[in-house]
C-alpha cells in the first residue's frame, strides 16, 4: 500500500468498495501533474539520470498525495493522475489536492 492508503486497500479486499462506488454519486477532485520541459530534457539526459529524477519526483509527489488523503490513479510518462474523495468520503478534499 505504498501509493494507496491502507484503508482503501482494506475496502478493496473486503469487497465494500465495489458496492460503495456502484451506489454513490459525489463530487471528486482530480489532479493531473506534468513536468514542464520533460520531453526536451529526456532527449538530452542519460537514461539512468532520467530514471533517477523521475523516480525521486514520483516518490515525493505520490507520498504527498497519499498523505493528504488522495489515491493515485495512474502514472503516465511524467504525468501523475490522482483523485480525492474516492472511494471513501473525504471532507475538504479540494484542499488536500492543493496541498499536494
């Protein structure tokens, strides 16, 4: 459960999450991040260095996302997609996304 909060993992394993999501409508906060200039940087940066930099970036950002109650949806190249207020309700979820 490095990138998914423990309580969400427990919901997934217990089967509660599928019932909760199937039966509810709610406002969610979604965040997309992208590293400015990443494509250009990837053309001139050695692969080993690029992997180290992106790994460090993902570890820091994903840690902040989980700390503020968010759930990592996916990593796409240098992009992160994360959500708050799903699958569990999270009062003030917009602020959590901003703090991340």
